């Protein structure tokens, strides 16, 4: 499991485009470091957050933040 750090983050709620009545998914938006696909300092929005494990969050793609 990949451990990624997000700084200066904010919680973002996004509704599924196919089902506007469903509960919105929760994402984090912030500056990433330690991600293999994004240079450190890039502003990103995570996949939907699925689980919390202590201080860490697990996103929909399995990345641990």
C-alpha cells in the first residue's frame, strides 16, 4: 500500500454525476508529496475516501494518506 502525504488539505464533497440524489463522496484536496505519479507540491484531489485507520485515510484506489 502506498503512503502519500497531503498538506494544506481541505475536505471536498462531490456528488456522483449519475446519481445526484446519493450521498456525496468525500475527498481530500491539497498539496501532495510522496506520490509516484505527481511531483511533490502538486495540488490534487483524492479518490473518494473509503476508510479511516488511525491517522490514515484509505482512498478508493487503495492509496493510504
